[in-house]
């Protein structure tokens, strides 16, 4: 592999931004679409070339790096602008570019006729550029540049329809909440610089694993601060509140952000700094606990939604929680495995939801859908494949990756942990059953459908095939040496207790049990929601308060408003009215008034009489002379 050609992965999306951004006003719509799609497609082709070369190389030769220039050098500290492509980055690059390429194709049909067509594709290409920069960066500083870049692009894309107040509010909310997590990320980077005098990932892994002498408490603090950044970007409890509102953006944006790119950045970062995490079991336990809480909480919230996109949004939060469970269990390969499968089937579900919404002329309420299987069968089949994968039905992709995560939780934290994680999986099956009502049962919509065009349907078919087959990456089952784990070559940070044979049998038993129960719960949910479509809020009129609690995400936005937003606003008003207006402005205005007063006093001395001026000069001369003689000791 030629390290110098790594920059091609970034150059093509950047060219798409420049061409459409600078000259796109003169292009017809097909040319704008062709430039945007081709820029991502060429980058994907380059990535596939690197992948083929990487798989053919020996494991020790699967890492390539290149440096453009050294940005800062101060003693031992070297901050470079360089790229690193190893198996972990390779998997992420393929997922990002593969999903993004299909989303770009989908968008050419979905966004046709929109007044911001050119602007939309410029933002999409820019998002892909920064996401690739985040993934390929060889140090924490450059990662942070990509990190903030995707944050900026997410703000632009979520608020793309800026004429809608709700879209503007959602974009602003995403931007602010992510900045909270980013404060931790910045502090973590600064602490690493102070302690290790490096931000390079490979150097950091060597120093952390060696005899550098950093105190365990300091390592723990670094890891916690970096995890705080990951919580914000990957929407983990309690910094998840921005993600459901991100649905205000166009559906392709929802798919891009929620499926394979921005929300997975936190998981990727944790895997990238795995040598650091391995030195702090306490932080791993915290990561697993936060992931577990998020997985169950978000699944319950998804169960209470009527809006098809909000169901999928809370589902994303929940599934990323499972990825963090895998990271906290020390089984990073399982976390990446679930990241890959989730990127495929969640991208499929969001794009399928967009096709449904477009067909129904903007309708998003599940209770007003039904009977769509007959009208849009290709979309329906693809969407159902995504639902089965999300629910974890054998032999689809989600079954294999979710089983790997659940077993990792059991192996490293015990049966109680597994039971809670499994409860989240059962709730997932319930809300998946709710979404079956979109395509089956009686017709609840009015008028004729807008049938999806080929650019919309084709990506769905491709992603559906991926949702069915991606589980092969987890073969053979019941072993840590799977196809994907062998490629990633992650060291296992923790190990389970008990004889290997007994643990192996236990894994088989739990897998069969969980798989059978999930299928039963899913079948019951499908029957329940198709039979009684008016109960889309699950608890309905029988328990209105509980139903409202689920629909509102347990009122966390209200709690944040009381505990954070209002105190900040009150503090801001106090600072504006008292500190700024009265104290600071008072000091500035007082200085001005004092100057005016001094000027008036001096002006009073200007009489215009020559005798007065001569007397003043003479008196001043005697004062100066007397002072000089006094200090000379003559008096």
C-alpha cells in the first residue's frame, strides 16, 4: 500500500465541495448530483483498493501512515497533520463511504425539486470529508478537527430547512449539547499532552502500555474526560437529548447521522484509545453501565413514539448503547461488529422510512399508515428485512452482533447484567413489531401514493441484502476468533471467569433462549399493533401519564430545562443586568464622566489673561526648582 495515496480518500469529497460550492450555481440539477455522487464514489473505490491490498498483506504490515507536515514542535511534543490507516480505520472508512454513497444516490431522487438542492449536496460532501478526517487522523488533535467539523455539518444539515423554527431549534440543540461533551474531550487531550507529551495514537499506546509512570488516577481521569466527549457525539444518556430532535432534517440526513457516521464517532474513539482504557477497569465499568442504561432507557422511549422517524431515532440511541456495553466489556471487536451491522440496517430503515413518508406526502404518524405492502412492495420487503435485523432475528445480521454484545456483558459482568441487557433487546422487538403496522392491516391513509423512484428504491435493495448477509462477519459463532475480530486483531482487555467448556455451553444456551424469546415477543407485538392500531402509544388511554412519559423520553428535556437551561438563563440575565450594565458599564461610564469633569475644571483655568499665565509659569518654575534643590540636599 502506498501511504502517499491515502490523501485520495479525503481529496475526492473535498473536490465535490469545491466544484459544487464554487461553480454549482451554473450547473443543472443532474450535474450537481453527478458531481456529489461521483466524489464519494471515487473515494469508495480508492478505499476498496486499500482494503484489497490490506487483506492480502501480512497482519504486521496492515498499518500505513503518512505525514503531510508537522504543525507544531515543542521539545518532545510533535503535533503532525498525518493519516493512519489500520484495520480499525479501514472498517470505519468502508462503513462511512459505503453508507454515504448509497445515501447520496438516494438523495438525488428524494431531494429533487428542493430549492436548496446544491447546498444540500455541498453539506453532504463536506460532512463525509470531515468524517473521513476524524477516522483517518493519526492523532487526537486532528481527530478533534474532524470531530468539530462533523458537528458543524450536522448543525447545517439538521437545520437545513431553516425556514422551519423547529429545524433551527433542533440544529442549535444538537450543536450546544455536543459542545458540552466536547469540553470533556478538550480537557482530556490537554491532560494527555501534559502527562505524556504526545497526541499520536501509536506513541500513546506505547507510553500507556510501558513504564511511563503515569498515576492510575490520572489515567482514569483522562479516559473519563475522553468518554465524556464520546457520550455527547454518540448520544449517550444524559447527553442524548439532541438526537431525537435531529429528525427535523431531511430523511437522508437522518440516515447519514444516525446510521454509520457521526453517532458512531464516539464508539470509534473509545476503540481507538483502547490501550488507555485497558489501564483503567473502573472506566470500562462506567462505560458499560452508561451504555446499558442508555440501551434500556432509549428502547422504552422508542416504544412510546408514534412518529416513525422518532422511533428509529430512539432506536439508534439504544443500539449505540449496546456498542458501549461491548466496549465496556473489553470486547472491542464485538462493538465494531454491531457498529457495522447497525450502520447497514439502520441506514436501510431510515431510508425506507423516508420512502414511506414521501409516498404518503409527508405523513409520519404510524397510526395513520397501514396496508402499504400492496402499494410499495419493494420498499416494504426491504424495510421488513431491516426490522428483523434490528430485532435480532436469526439469521439476519443483528442476531449475530447483538448476541456477541449480550454474551460479552454476561461473561464480564454476570447474569444480572445480561438480564437487563436482554430486557432492552425484548423492548426492541416490541417497537419493531409496532413498525410492522406500517405495511400490514387496514389502510389508514387517504389519496394516492407517490411511488418511490429507482434512485430511492435501489439503495434500499442493496442495504437489505447487507442486513441479511452482514452477520457472516461474525462467523464462526461462539468464538472470539471470528472473521471480523481476526481482521481487527484487538486484544481482549478483560476475561470471563469459569471453565471454557462450561462458558461455551452457557453461551449456546443463552443464545438459543434469547433468540427464541425475541421471535415470540416480536410475533406477539406484530399481532398486537396490527390488531389495535389505536394503541400506538403502547399504554394508550388506560395509562395516559405513563404513555406521555414514554413519548416524552421520561421528561428528560423538562428536567434539563429546570436543572440546566433555566439556571443558565437566570445567570446570564443577572450578568447582563447587574454585572454588565451596572458594574462594568458603570465603571466605563464613570471614567468618562470623570474625564469630562476634569476637563471642565481645567477649562475654568483658561481665563485668557496673559498676566495669569505668566504668574502660573513663574510659580511652576519655582516649584520645580525648589523640588530639585530639596532632593539635591541643599535645603
